[in-house]
């Protein structure tokens, strides 16, 4: 069943005038983007930096307002909701951002930050809220000891786990992940991805996973949507993208995936070997 349906989404940002008498030209960051996410599914939104991926995510969550288009989530037209109605809808939708340090208030404890959605959306006692926060932190691999810590006292990987715990507080149906592992080292990145897949299997969460790394999506995504210059240029099942990519830009992304034995390196080594052999004669 379709959980999220985005159609014809557009967003422009005003530019600067070259001269005072000239018309200001805007930048079209998102241009007629359409995509969908089904229940319990992971859809990857991929493209190079500046492709419009993060802007698209913020438009879907209504952190910024769209110029045109429609966003239907769980049967609701999000773009037509009032501020109060949108606040209620966010109980079933969450976001995890790229930089965990900028998504936490440095003055507030981890326990208070993770429990904030419960404070906004659930009428429960403080003791019950703390109990649920401790349980969620344990679920993502952090002990309840971290509830009293400030963000600066945690590593990047630990803080991203806390961000995932915060996203889970209201049992959302969809989590929008905006480059959630880009700032993490390789080992912590793998641990975080494994955690997200385990949580999806346990709770049936759907992910809209934004990244520039097509290799990462191979282990995570069911389908992929490719963006370039604000437009969707390709889409399809992840297996099809790897075996029979049609769009030239998708082929460029595939060619950019690092290889253990890169063809170019082999060619360079062969050339050097040949050159060395020629010099001996």
C-alpha cells in the first residue's frame, strides 16, 4: 500500500539581481519531482551535491513550503493542512539529519531531546516519558546513562543513534533520512545501517533514504529515484539499476563506485610495466 505519494513538487529560491532595474531570476531547486514510498519499503533518493535531494525532503516534511505540487501521506494532503494539523501529522513522520550535532540543542540533555516528541504528542507522566526514552536508547545500543549527558559528550556515531531513537519515539510510519551516515566513519556507518535495517524489520518502518552513494543503497533500498539539477532523471528497482541502467547519469554514478581492483589502476600499472620493459632494451 502506498504510504507517501509526491506529485509535481516544485520549489524555487530567489536569486540576486545583476542590476537594480533587471528582473530577479530564481533558482529552481526542485522541478516537477514525483515519487512514492510504500509501507515498510526503503526508497533511495540519490544524486550529486546540489541535485535538490535535501530540499525535496524538507518540502515533503513541510519544513519549507512548496511552490506547486502535492504531497499525500497516509491518506492526507500535507500541503493543505493547517499548522496544528501538520503538527499532528508529524507524529507519524520523522527525520534524521546528516549532522547529528546540529540537530541537537547543545544546552539540553540527550534524555530531554529524545523525549521531546513524547512531550509534544503524548499525554504521559514524566516518569513514563523517561522510561520510554531509556528503553529506546537501549534499543539503539545506548545505555540509560546517556540520558543525562549533553550532545558534546557523545561521539558522532552515538549521537546519530540518539537521533534515530528520537525519530522512533512516536512510532512513525515513515522516517526521512537525509544523508544520515555521510558524516560517520566506515565502521560506525555499517553499524548504523544494520541498526536501521533491524528497526525496519521489527517495526515495519518505511524509509526515504537520501544519499549520493549508490553503493550504499545496494544493501538498503528496494527502489531508487535518481535526481539531477532538481529533476528526476531515472527510477527503478535497485537490482535493475545495477544490471541494466538506462540513463547516462545513472551509469556515471555506477562508474564512480570504488572498486577493489579498479580498471584504470590496472591499465596504469600495465602501462608502467610496459614502459619499464622498453627502457631495459
